[in-house]
C-alpha cells in the first residue's frame, strides 16, 4: 500500500471539503439519472417475462392443435371399426356373436362421443388462449415501446454525463488517496448516514450549513483556527470555516468548468 503523505490539519480539512464538493457533484449527476437505470432494468425483466409467457402460450396452442388432430384421427379409426363391425354382423351365425359385435359398436360410439367432447373442450381452450395471447402481445408491445423510450432517455443522459462523471470519480479517488484512512472511514460513515450526503459542511451565519443549531463563538474560533478537526455535536458532520469553504469552492468551480 502506498504511504499517504501526512498533511497538516488545514490541508486535511481542505482535502476533505474538496472531496465533499466532488462527491456532491457526482451525486447531482446521478440524481439527474434518478431511477431511470432501475426503471430500464425492471422494464427489461417485464419484457423478458412477457416474451417467455407468449412463447409458452404459442407452444400450448401448437400442442392442443396436435391433440385435436390425434383425436380426429382416432374418431376416423373408431368410425372405420364401426363400419367393419356392422359388416361383420351381416354374417354372424348366432345371437351371441351379434350381441358381441353390437357391444363393440357401442364401445366405438362411446369413444367417438368422448373424443368429440375432448375436441370441443380443446377448441374452447384454444379460443381462451388466443384471447390471452392477444392481450399478452398488446401488453408486450406497450412495454417494449416504453422500454425503447426509457433506454433512449437514459442513453441521452449517459452520453451527456458519462465523461463528467468518470472525470469526477477519478478526482474523488485522487483526493481520497491524499487523506488518511481513519478520516475517510469517518467521512464515508457520515455521508451514508445523512440524507443529502453532506459529511463536511461550512459555517453559515453562526450555524453549520443546513442546520438551525447555533455553534458557540469559542467553537467557531477553533474551527477558523484550523488546528483540529471539529464535528457538529448535533449532526456529527465535519465543520470548516466559511473562508476555507469559499476558497475550495472557487478552485472546484474552475475544475468543474474545465471538464
């Protein structure tokens, strides 16, 4: 691991505040994208799910069509058998043979009725599935159109911000490399615990930026002296004086303008 050059307290405060400005700028860029990446991901999942469902429905329809063909072929076979048995009845020698053939004919007729019942049920199933296919296709078309628009929107934003974000991310890593791990850990902990991600704030009108709690004059003098790192007792944020903050803001604004 590379050795971090030991900075004096003022330089640490400057590096921390500069890091905060850079990270806040990255937050701004990501806020512009907002929920778009997640929306695109969710839509992609929905499109994939609907496509799979549509394929399954089409496969089911093909299977039912095959079953109907099989049932129709079976009916033809049963009819052929009936015809054969009726012909055989003309040549029987006794009632027992006649009755036996009659039972065979009746059995074949029952098989035909059962097959026709199944065909009727399967045709009803096909009609229902065709309705579901139409509804699913309509829904899929809508989701695909929505996804296309969202992807284009995200692509436009990414094209506008990717270069800037990459530059700022590299700058953030550079600044982190100048600060000791203990301070970076505290900075990240505070940043992750507050809604706006501000871990380092300046003094404004006697209070830490964004806070209504007044900082005692003695503490304000100690902050302005830049001899030790002081945190706000209410929010836990690291505090810097307004002059230092303005100087670092000016530097960072020039940096941001150069991107």
